[in-house]
C-alpha cells in the first residue's frame, strides 16, 4: 500500500513557466514532508521540506504548499529552468522520538523544454 | 567529506549468484538506510540501522536479502541467490540522529541479474 502517492509519472513544461508537482499521502500520522531531486546516475538530494504546522515554505524558486485536510502537498518551481529537469520524489515521515525513516513516492520526471 | 560511498556502481550477475553491495556512510552519521528504486515501486526502504543496530527490516523482500553493519563506517547488503526481479538501483543513505531532512544518499549501485 503506497502511503505516499505521486500519481503523475511525468511533467513537461516550457522554460520560464511554472512547474507544479503534486503529491498525496494517506497516513495521517505524517507530520513532516520533503522533496528530493534526482539526476540520472546520481543519488537523490534534499530540495525543500515543510512541517505540518505550516502550510507554505519557500526557498528561492521553490515553494512547497501543504494542505493537511486534503492530505496533499505540491512543489512549485518558478521560473522553471532546463537544469530543473530531473526526477522529483515526495517523501514523508513522523517523529517517533528516535527513528525517522522516510517514506517516498514513486517520483515524477520533470522535463523543462528550452 | 566524500559523502556516502557505494560500491560497485554497476553489477551484472547471473541468476543464482551471490551479490554483495557495499556502503560507507558519512563519518559521524549514526543512521544508515538501504533503499531500492524500481519503476513500479519507486524508492522502497529495505532496512535501516541506528548505531550499527538493525532497527527495522520489514522492507526486506525475502530471506534471500540480508544486511549487516559491523561498524560505524561500513554496511553490506547481500542477495543470495539473486534473481532477475532483483534488478534495480540500490541506494544507501545516512543521516545524524534527530531529524530526517539531513539524509545524504550515495550514487547507488545499478544491479542487473540476467
């Protein structure tokens, strides 16, 4: 059972436009959410995160929005650049006091066209 | 710091053979994770260690899979015997205790079982 769902396997956008990557989760215990970015032949790297006490977190061109009632989060990239072309993984976790394992989605392949 | 180091980068083996994947975490990190990436399931957590002790191995698919962490600077994931359906990219990640946004992934081992 996928607790973190990225239902769209791919997205293609024009350079300079907005990219919106969506993610849904089913486990109501999740209280911390992250996005990772992965280039071919490399491991995923941390991009941005958000705590459940917030509904928005911004870092430069990247903004993550969280809608707890809908169990939905999204990553906005504005403006999109060709170097943003990569696989984006949504991940979630909840704090248990000691362990902090991440549950990942399947990933979305973003292609930014020049 | 050289980051999380995985070896080999690529492994091609015949069905039935034993395969050993290796990981060196970042010095000072006390959590180590093994993930597997496939198109169908995305990034799946196989097992993780805290202070060299296995904490959760519920993601290990079968008894053919085993993992060890004999010391703080080395871990192995072994598959014996290997099967074609084990073909995937295997990632190792490490982080320091407390919270999970600090995962650092290795570059992965691409395993092909023919």
